C-alpha cells in the first residue's frame, strides 16, 4: 500500500513540475493550467478517500 502512495506522490510531483514549466513558458495558458491543477487535486483526494 505504501508503494502505491509513493508512486502517486512521485507522479503528482512530476505533473506539478510540468504545469509550472508550462505556466512559465506559456502564460496565455494560465486558465487551462489552473483547471488541470484543480482536477489533479480532486483525483488525489478521491484516491485517498477510498482507502
């Protein structure tokens, strides 16, 4: 079970880095980036609720 959380956290960190890079390089995409970020947060919360 702990491995599953580690993998999730690692993937989330990678996604965050990609979103921050995109935000820095493509400021016009801010709305979409924030929407994706909120969706990721929502998925994480659902993931932890099911345990």
